[in-house]
C-alpha cells in the first residue's frame, strides 16, 4: 500500500466523528506548516518529515520530524525532539497538557490554531538546528 492510500485509510477509520473531523483539520494544518504530506508511523501516528539521529550512546534511528495522533481520549501533537522551551508560545495556545515531546489536547476547539502553527514551526526549526530534517 502506498503512503497516501495508507494515510487516507487510517484517517477514514478515526472515531468518534468529532476526532475524525479534528484529524482532518490537523492534517491540513500540518501540511500547510511543513509543506509535506504525512506518512503513517507505527502506533497510529501521522508524521510529517523525518530525521536521522545518533545519540552519544551510539543509538541511532529515524523518526518523524513533527506530527500527531488522533487518539480517542485526546489528540497528541508531537514537537520533536522536545529540548527547546516553548513556554511563551504555549502560554497563548489554550487548554492543553504537555509531555516531554508531546502536547495533549482534549478538543481542538480549545486551542488557537494560529498559535499551534507557530508552535509546530518553532519545533521544526529547533529540530532542524540539531538534526537534518528530510521532507516526506
């Protein structure tokens, strides 16, 4: 199955209906900010762009540059690798919770989408300063 068909099949299966609509909005938003189409990664995550990393320990791999997962309970937005302090942007975002490299949103209507775009761009810029980012 090609990436576009795999992504379309994944998005069509997102439930409940509200989460399906939100996934469509986020897909369009990520495409606009990154200029790239998504690729489906394991665990039901849509990733935009990718980067190859090698840590000081010697561990290496490839992961998506930014993306989201439309989970039933909440949306997970990934701003990688999670080292930068985006507190100033997050203060303007709206209702959310954070993890190390992840932003949790219960309802997309609870956040300012323009601020979310700024956050995604800032995350990509930070990642690109650390590792080469490749388009998908």
